[in-house]
């Protein structure tokens, strides 16, 4: 489909300028005629969907979008009028531009979900699939409610994940900064005095001298090495699926942090699965979508295997159990939901449990990090002081008055 900017006139002689996609010029003329317009001229342009990366549109904007359409859908307002009202009320110029383009697509004959698919950088595959399911079942308002709740949940999870990463990174940076200052400036100044005392230097002082010399003489290797290794890993993950799988597997096995990461992923999967299943999407499609949104290749592979087993006729609970990756709570809740016909509620309970567990685990981690970093920093400073002051004390003790 090509994209055109057109100028047209209606029966009253009023000029209309707009944009629309069409297979060719004849198709564009036919679409305009259906809208009661006669084409005056046109120009082929680049489709906004081709450059719609989602930049400038945050989760808060999508929350506003979902809330507005949920309320207007429940009130029986036609979707076109709802979108036009949203264009007039939204303050984000990028979102305004995309909603305007969607409005023109719908006027040209597309459904809301089809118009959303033109902007994959803004509306994910899950988002548009849920809207399509709502259009087919006549429950668009309910779908927007679920999406609104899920976006709020994602916002909370993003905040928890940020806490998990930001605080340890900040405290770790402070500790590293202090160590660098000690080893490159303070320790060499103090050790220069210790070396001139002319007595036997203890082993722990020799170790300190060795470490300090490394920092002073090889700083150009030590400092860039973590950055270079990080860049190499990032590039390797992009070009090597085997390395990407190894890295994703290692993430979930990091002490303390790994289990929290796994719980965040499982909470996201359970939440999306429950939402899609409630919207009328088939279990196989729910599993395939879960594979796409997992964000971890090991879990994505497990979801793929679950989908294969379900397609081969196995029950959902047995398929998840045979994957050997999901914890007993998930397996138990899926089995209960499958047996009682309340799979949606069971999965929502899983998401709720893991969301609460993640929040509590992060709070515990934050309370542990400060004393742990204090102990680490205190140990390093104690080693430095003991290694420097020890020989000085021995020298003073050996002075005969």
C-alpha cells in the first residue's frame, strides 16, 4: 500500500486536506468518494507508519489513550468521534499525529486494530491483537479496561526494576570511586613513606603495594576493560543466538538478583496470558505471544516448547510441567485453573503473587545493600590502614629511648 497526501472537495465546496493509504490512484479516488469527497490533487509521501518508532510516546500517553477510549466506548460513542476528541485533547504532538493518521485510515475503511498495526513502534502486536479480539467479540470497552490495568501494572514493574538496578549501581559506583581514589592517590603517597623505613614489609602491605601499582601503572587497561567487555557482549548477543541464550540463562542465575528477574518475567507472562485469554484469544496464540514478550530467550524457548506440546494434544498444565523451567506455584495454579475452568483467574493470581513477591524482595535487597556496601568499603579501608599503619607502628615500637 502506498501513502498519499490529498486535497479534495466535498459537495458543499469545502476543501479537505488529508492523508490516506491506497493501492493506487484509482483506489485513492474510490476511497475519497466513499467519504463524499472528490479528489482535486494528490502527492505520494512517506507513510508515517514507516517512521513510527514510538519515540516521544510513553506509557503515560498510552494510559491516557486507553482510558479515553474505554470511557467513550462504554458510553456508546463511535470510535471515529472518540479519536477525534482525543486528537483535540491530547498534549503530545507525536501522539496527536499518529491518532490523526489512524483516524484517516479508519475513514478509509480500516478497523481500529488494523489502523494500530500501521504503527508497530507505538502499539505492540499484543496491543493490536487484543483490540482485534475485542472487535470480534464486541467487548472493546472491556479490552481497553484490561489494557489500562495492564499498563498501570507495567508501570509499577518498570519502577520496581529501576529500583533493583539503580540503587545497587549508585552505591557500587561510590564504592568503586572510593577504591580508585585510595589506590591511585592516597595509598601511593602513604606507601612512599613506608618503603623508605628500611624494614621488612609484611605480606598484606606487599599485596596493597601490588594492587596500587596496578592501578597507577595500568589504569589505561583496567578502566576501559569493563566498557570494552560490555560492548563485546552486547554485540555478541545480537549476532550470536547461542551467546544470547547463555547470557539470558546466566541473568536468572545471578545470586539474589537472578530470582527477582525470573519472577518479574513470570509475572509479566501470567498477566499478559490472563488478559489475552479473557479477550477470547486462543491458548495457542496466547502462548505464541508469550514467547514474543518473554524478554528472555530461555523462557521464550520454554514457551515455544509448551506451544508445540499443546498443539500436539497435551494439556496446558502437563506441557508447562514438561518444560522443566516453571516453578511449582505456576504449575499448580495452571492445573487448578484448567480443572475448574477458571484459568484467567488462576493466572491473575500468579501475576499478583509474583508482583507482591518482587516488591518485597526488592525492598529486602535495598535494606541489605547499604550494610553490605558499608562492610565492603570498611574492609577495604581497614586493609589499607592496617597495611600502612602496621609497619609504622612496628617501627615506632622498635625505637629504643
